[in-house]
């Protein structure tokens, strides 16, 4: 069984967490009223006045003149979503993030031993979510992601909607076809044929539906029967890989700094290897004794894992950093983590596979020795009679 | 002629000879041919590379990285980094003056080249140092022999005597007389 935990849009929750006084107010998220932007989400009070997601802010203000308009706080929104998923991850690692940002899914099958009573489990999930983001979610439990989401959408707070597998078809039958993921053409076509509820759609056989609407529409037919072929994509909590070293006494020469950076690169590399990850960006923070911290961003063309590769990228940036005071601390943080780059023996792949690594090597050399170090020539035979004019040199 | 069907992969080959004996032409033809298959680099210390000449031999100029270093250190660092990044052939055109510090760089260079299966070609106008001669797996010595004229009397090219002075992969001592044609404008 799959449980869908549904909360209001995370940007709305973020706004409530930032300013609790906004709860109960007519609140529209997406931008300020005078801006040319669309409504991302709105509180229930604003919706009661007719505000809908996706309408222009100007229109929303006409519907709800007293509403408070706020832009989306991307960072806070991401934090809320992360908190919701992390909270559910404490119950089971089988957590998936929904396409709707306020939705998250859990597989309950493996929790039967730990939580024999399902209602207690659902109550615990509800309490845990409320404790973290301050909003009580609605919960739907069913045999598939789609049905559980429909159940959660129509459940009331504190009363989970549970759809047993054998009752799925009957449960869906009463809902309008709008709950299905239909494109505009198919919706219009179904409405023209008088098929306005899922129950009516269920009466059509699969081969007949296929003949009438094509192979692509079969997914809709399957969903209407509660059968879902969507793959479960487990969400994994973010990995934070960071190494830091206090410098006692403060360091004021680059040789010592390089030595420490190398050691930190080895520590970061060990963590990356342990997770099977590679990094495409490293952020170095140099904490200076009597000046503001100096952040340095190093980007890589492809995911790096080994200490040598990391240090090769870091070293030239450290040498060129404008350090004005002795350093008290150096921190290396790996960002943009991806699956580790797997190198294959050169015999089995064409060397063109190294195009990215060559581009990266060229970028690093140009960064260290100047852009004119490595160049590419372009010959324009008809450009001019003078040789110098016919050949165009440009940095590689 | 080399006994192994081409330049040795992952090793250093030296093209030696006086100026105008055809070693740079041969190297540039090799670079042009290799550029059709994979990325190549040309480390041009004396700034004598002529892209039009490479173009004449159907080189893929977008795959030829021309390194124009201001110092030996920058040049050697470029070779090491590019070899490790996957460049298959690197041609190093050394300055005519004796390069101090090259002896120390060569072992590192060769280590990188061997590790990455990168072919290194070294062009040296002057009498090569003992260190270069020692680390080179193959030495080709060039000597200009005669001009080649067409029947109508125009200069067609140059006749060059090439000798494999040293070869660690096949028996050395082979001699060939090569005709190096000049590009037709």
C-alpha cells in the first residue's frame, strides 16, 4: 500500500513559517500585486474569493483586493519540501517525491512489523509532519500512487482516506475525469462523447478505448481502473560532503595553504568515494583573521572524485586568491554531486569520450597561464592576401 | 620504416636534424593525419606552426590545440595535463636554444605519456641533449639530400634521407629516402 501525504504548497507553508500572523489571511504567493507574474499558490481564504493557481497577479488582486501578495522565497520553499521528505524518510527509506510539490509518497508494506496498527502509523506520520512544518497534512492510502493522491486530495484533515485494493475501481468511479492526467484534446473528446466521470470511462473496454483514442491514451484508461505503470523513484536525503580545518596559528603563506588544501581534498575524496559520488563544483571558504571570509568556487567539466583531480582544480584558484589577512580556517565543500564518473580502459572506448576532460584541462591551463596559452587556428582562405589575415587565432 | 607501423604509443620519439631537413614537415603531416582521428596538441615554442600548411594536409583544425607557451614550465605543464586529459598525440616543437630544466621534466612527461597512452613527438633543431637521446624510444635523423624538380622545371619538393638512429621497439638502422612535396599554391 502507498500512502500519500499532502500539504499545502511548500511556498505557502514557508510564508506561514516566516510570518505566523499570515495564517488565516488571504495570501497569494507568486509576486507583488503590481508585478507581471502568475499566481504560484494561494491560501484557502484567497481561493474562496476565486483566486486560482496560474492566473495573473493582477487578476488575483481584482478577485481578492484585500489579499496579501508575496513573492516565492525559493530557499525557504526548498527547505520546507526537504523537511517534509526528510521527516517521512525517518519512517521508511521508501519515500518518493510527488510531481506536485506539496505531495510525498511512502510505501507502507515494510512498516507492517514495526507498526501493526495502520491508523497509529498514519497518526504518527501526521503528527511528525505537523511538528516539522506546522501544517497538518491530509493523508490518502491506496494501492497505487495515483489513487493514493486522489484519496489524499479528497481526504479531510485528521481523517485519512483509505482505499482498499479491491475497492479501488468503485472508489474512482465517482470522481470526474478531471482528476485524471488528461491533455486538453483528450478531455474535450471525452466530454464531447459524454464521458464526464471515471465510472463512465471504466465501462469502455481496453481494446475499444485503444481503437478510439490511440495507444498513448491507454495510460489514462489504466489509471481509471486503478492500474499504474509509473515507476517508483525513491527520494534520497541530500548528502553533505564537507571538510574543514582550523589553522592554528593562522597561516599566511601559500605553501602551507596548499598542503592543508591537499589534505582536505583527500578527506572530501574519501567521502565521495564512500558514497560513490563525484562532484562538479567545490566551494572553498577561506576564513581570514581580520577580514571577511573569502569564498572561491571551482567548477569541473565532469564529476571529479579523486583527491588528485580535486586538488588540480583547487590549486590554481588558491594561488590566485586575493588573501589580505592570515587564514584561520579553510573549508572545502563538494557541491553538485553526481554519480561517480566511471573510467573505462582506453582500449574499449574511442578517445572522443575524453572531449569533456580535454575541455576541462584546457580551461584549467588557461586559467593558470592565461587564455592565449592554448589556441585554435581557423584558416579563411579567401579572407585576405596576407597570411596573418587569413589565419584567425582564437583561445581554445 | 619504424618497424612497428607508426609512432610508438605512450613513448617519446625524437625528430632530429639540421634546419630545413624536413623533420617539422613530417611531424606536421603526422599531426594532420592524427587530427582526423582524435584530438591532438602542438606545443609550438618557436611559434613556427603554419595552420595553412596543416590545412593543406586536410587536418581537422578544430581538433588541433596549439599551445604557445611563454616558458618551458608552462609548456611542459600543458603537455602533462593534456596527456592525462586524453590527447592522443602531442608534438613538441622545442626552441632552438638549449632549454634549461628540460632534463628534469622529461621523466615526468614520459610517465604521464605512458600512463595515458599518449604519443609524444619531439622536434629539436639543435644537437639533442644526452637526456633527450636517452629518454627517446625512437630517434629519426633527417638530412637534406637534393631538390626535386618537375619536368617543366618547377620545384616540386625535397629529397630527404631519414635514418632510424635509435629504436627500442624494432631493429634500428633503417634508412629511407623520402620525398617531401611542397604545397601547391
